[in-house]
C-alpha cells in the first residue's frame, strides 16, 4: 500500500523516530498507526537488549537551575562522543533534567519512573536507543537547594557543579559562586569543611598515615602525632574551605568568600557530577 508523507510525518511527531524508520514501520504495519508505533517500540527494545552489556561511558552532564534557589544535575550516558553531541540526545537530556526539577523524585529509580511525554522515562530511554542505535541511560541524579544556588557546566559538558549558599541576605553571590563552582570542578573536594568528611574517610586517612610513618621507621610513640599531621594536610587539600583558591593561592577558598561576601555568607553544600566518575 502507498504510505503518504502526511502519515510518515504524523508518526515522526508522535515518536521522534527518523523519517525512514517511520516509513518502514508504517509499511510493515500496513498503514496501521498504532501498530507502527509498536513496531518502533520493539525496535528500541531489540537495540536495548542487544546493547545491554555494552559500556555507556560517554555522554553529558545536564543542569537545571531555573529559580536560583534549587538545582538538579543528571548524567546521561551513551557509548560514543559522537552521539553525545547529537541534537536528539541533548534534547532528551534537557527534557529529563527539567522533568526532575519539576517533579523532585526521591532517587534515580523514581526519576526513571516519572512520566515523560506520556511514557515512563525508562521507556523513553528505550525509544531513544532504537532511534540512535546506542545504549543510553541516566546514571546519576543530584539535587541541592539553598538561599542561592550557583551552577557551572564545564566546557564539553563532562563536569557539572551546583553550589548552595546560605546567609546571603539579598547579596548577589553569582560571581563568587561561579569562582567557587569552578574550584570544585577543578579540585574535586570531598566536603565543604573538615566536619563534613565522613568518619570512615577520616579513619582510613589516619590508618594510612600511621602505616606510612611505620614504613619510614618512625618511633611508635610519635606515630599517632604524625598520622594526625597527615590528616590535617588531607583536610587542607581535600576540603573546599581549606583548599588554596586556584585564582589566588595566597588565600583559601574560605578566606576568599569572606573577603568578597562577608562572614555571614556560607557554603551550605555542593554537588559535583563528572562524566564516568564513581
């Protein structure tokens, strides 16, 4: 039977599939619109099953921060850098991150069960696999809120950061916030300050410090003191407020924030999403 261009275009708008895929599906379905949609869905499922064991380590980080007091970050993965630059892939990432900001799901699984254009996100991912031909998945989802939230997306969309400030009291923290977000992108701190470092990390660093001191032949009675000194160095290098500010290493990040915004403005927390990182 003859498949009209109008029918093909209608199916394309309904499914976002390519023109040729839509024409083939309609031909196979004998012009039955619903059956053609099912054929396209099955194509996506076949691609999904075929690519299930493939590594999807490429992709992009997407950020949504419309109101300036809350931000959402997701990592959307694919198999190749070429697809990560694909317009359809980028559009899908932007849709998902905006949906997550609106619906505020509790976790990644809940995000995948949200309805996107009339179907669960997880089904939209399957459809995208059929259209694009690679494994596609959302692997990270983060939310953060504060009096003011400043975001930064590193060129190439491989690292995204959101920093939450409290105590701003009407002050514009955008410029300072971007500097701090760029610091986090570059230096990857584990916490805002030493009080935020998980106890298991502290214990591990102390044990490493002790082992290093013993290997250097230090007397046992000073092992603990040496280990605590190494822990302080860890805090200096790995907590945001104590790190040297990359734009001016004569001061720490904490000193920079205080000098620019005053002592009442604090970093309440941050989220950092890096493509492919654990």
